[in-house]
């Protein structure tokens, strides 16, 4: 049997754990085996086939894996609910201090309190929403 067939058998064998474990690294190594099979089909010596297998496999794992991990750990681009309100600007309607106050945030009137208990914001000032604590916006 020709060498390129053995490389394809190796690629198929690496595809089995890829499907069972869902580890993409097996697929990248299988792609290296396919590249080695192509090299073998072109009549290259065994040493070159092994080098092509190693280079393609290592290149795929070292380049594709970090990109995939970055996309997997990145949060959703669209924030909803109270998460969408954090970081937005609001206008003070009634004096905001460490305990009470009212702001207009996103077209709605919210109860608010200052993040720093000693800081006071007067009506008309713009404030930044730091967090939402229940039904109260914490502003700075």
C-alpha cells in the first residue's frame, strides 16, 4: 500500500477522537496528516512527509487554537437588561447624595444614590452610572 494511503488512514483515525471528545486539536493534527498525504502523493520522500506533517500540525495548533480560545471566552457583544445601563450617562432630576435622589436614565426615571456617600450631585448635572443595585442606580 502506498504511503499516502497510510497518511489518510492516520487522518481518519485522528478524526475519531475529534468527534468523540470534541477537541479541535485532533482535527488540526488530522489536517497535518492530510497535508502529508498530499506530499506523499506527489512523490516526496518520507522524511519530507514527516516534516510537512509536523509543520502543518504545529502551525495550526499554535495559530488557530489561541484565536478559537479568544472567541470562546469573549462575552456577548450585545448587553441587555441592567448590564446595558452600566457606563451610561444620566441627568440628575433631584439632588443625589449617598442615600437618595432621582435621575433620568435611558428615558426612564430611576432612584439613585452616589457611589461616594460624601459626594452630592445637583439637578441638571450629568452623572455616570457605575452599577445597578436592585432598583437603584449607583452614580459617580
